[in-house]
């Protein structure tokens, strides 16, 4: 009897687990653009278009390879509107009682598939370096889960940048070399963009018609939508940007949103690129003398270090992870995150870039939009849903631990050993955002003081009981305690007044 083989929009790999377990001679591949998945958060229009266009092309590839594919478009009048509904619809049509699926990257959808009145086999997604069992075994018995130690295990397992059992260059991590502010450069290369073909243009028209109110600019659209296009983007990065990626990976410039970043995270997450393959090819650039070790190590660490680590955390911690709020933050997400005016130049630039491109790199997310949300005490669930909504590469298994753990400390320290908070000085050092800002990044008190300077100390003061014993934060509290009491009072009063204006809906 025919079985249904579910392929989701972030499983666009010919050797994905469900396809490997299926029989192309008799089984039916089910793929669907459904309202449920397109609207459970208000996704950026570019993100919706990327998924739909890539899914359509992958379905065509499967048909060319001899698979039978039942593909439902968003505007199909017969659509059931959800993934479970589509499976039930095709089961009724074909008489199938079995479903083979690769495990989704969201607990929400795992639960919904598990509740189906069909015989559903969920296969672990084996496109990652570490299996669930490997991560559980590594985590078992540890008081703290730290990415650096996990990363070293992944280096040993893969052999990437290893000489026997030792790291090349004599150290595991070259992060101290990768924190340079970027100079302006009119001749810096740009990422490779892919002009929409007829198939993509058809999807753009659909998304434009169906999601007109979603935050974000749909056009221009330049993402690749198949494996060949993603490969061209990555090859371009290797030759034009990888050599400089390490030095400037933490830098931010108002007029250059991409700098030397690869812009491949979305392609990795959809399955259009293979993570180990891109790491090995980056390693080959170092071996050939075309890219320095600090750049290649930093690139590889983001993929087999952070990417693998946060996936392990997401599945280890379970379905309640996204509800955690260790610091008890409950402030509403301010309208400035959806493009309302703000006098803070760094936030204005980061949000406008997000609106226009569906992209921001890790430091813009962590130390600008994330840092502000944490310092201001914004509800982490709202922050999580915003990040999940607005970025082209946001799927929950990778986004949630980065947001709730690394950025907002809502998991109480599972991902990070301390909250990533900073005053305006860090943003000033790593960017040109502060030039011309309405606030003075050098001012520590008073009406013109940078809000980050005020909120930084306000955060530390209100969470002192939790953090003063943290060895990595002891120096911060010593600095605070040495301040004159009158200055402390002025800082706290300024922060409170700022938060009051924020709560009142004023443009801050």
C-alpha cells in the first residue's frame, strides 16, 4: 500500500531521512504551502517567499528524479490549510494509513504530527553532525552546558582544523582576533544576489497579495531558491569575503548591512547547502593559503559550534523551552521593533535593515536589538516571536535558544554563563551607529545620555541578587559600588524615566 512521505519547507535535501526511508516506486511525497505555517507568527514576506519558491523548485526536482509528488499551493481551493490536514486529505484520497516524516524542527509541529490518527513514523533528522543521543550523552552529568567545550568535541569528531588530536594553530578559538571595527570601504564586495526567475516572480505576486500587512519589504528579492543558486552564493563568499570574515565578523556599519558575512544560514536551514561540506570547503581555503586561520576557524565555529549546540539545547530542554522567563521580564515589545520612530540610531538602523532585507548578523541581533530588549525588561516570549517572524533564516530550533538563551537569559543560564548586556560603549566601539544619534553615547546621566548607559546599570541593580555572585559579572558590580551614591541615583532615575516614556508609547 502507498505511504505518505512528508517533506517540509526546511527539509529540501534529496537525502533527507524520510526520502531515504521511502520507496519512490510506490510512495507519495506530500509537500504543502499552508496558511497555518505561513501565519503562526507574522513572518517577513521575504521569508515566506523564500520558503514557497524553494519548496516549489524542490518538488520539481523530486518529480524529475522519479518521485510521485502531491504538492499543494497556498491558493489551491482544496487546501486543508495545515500540514496535518493535508496529510489527512491525501490519506483519504489514496487510502494510505502510514506517514513517514523527518522530525520537524519545532515542538509545535512534532506534537501535531504525533496526534494524527495515522501511523506516523518520525525519523531523526540526520543532516547534523551531532545526533540527539550524542548531545544527550555529552550533556549528561554536566553542571553547565557550554558551547566551547561542545565545539571542541565536534572538531575532534569531524577532524576539521585538526592535526591529530590537537587544533591547528595551537588553539581552539581565535575569537580575540575577530573583534575589529570595520572601516568604511566603497570597494568592498557585495553578496551575490539572484534575480527572480518566472517561478519566483509568481510566488512574489502571491505573497504580495496574501500578506500585504506583514512587517517587511518583499521587493527587491534576491535570495537563491534552489541548491544550485545557494551553491553560487557560497562560492562567491569563499572567494570574495571569507579572507576578511574573521576580523570584522562583529562589526556594524549603518550603510553596509552585510560586510563580509556569508549569508548562507537560511540555505543551511532549508537544506539547500550541507553544513559539513561548507565547513570542509572553508578549511580548504585555509589549507590553500587563500584565507587566514582566524577567519576560517570563526566561520566553522558558527556552524559546527553554535548551530549544532543550540539544536542540541532545543531538543534536550523540551517543549516548554519557549515559555521560560527566568528574569520575570514582562514589558510589552515596543512599537519601535515594528518600525515606529525611535531617536536611538543603532535600533533605528538595525530595525530598518531587518525590515528591508529580512537579515541582521549575529552582533546586530545580540548586542543591539537583543541587548536593548534584555536591558529594558521586555517579555522574552514576545522577543522570541519577533525574531522568529522577521529573519529569513529563523526556524525555531535555531532561533529559540539563540534568543531565549543567548540573548535574553530567559532560560536561566542554560546557553550562556551570563547575560549579554553592555552599555553604549560597546556599540560605539564596534559600529558607526552613534555618529549623529540624538543621544550622546559618552554621556552617562542626564536627558541626553545614551539609553544603553542608563539601562545597563538599571538592569544590574534590579537583578543584583541573581548576578552579583557570578564571577564573570563581579567586576561590573564593583564598578557600580564605587560610584558616588548621587550619581547612582541619577542613573537609576534616568533609566526609570526612559522606561516610563517607553511604556507610555512615546518615541524614545
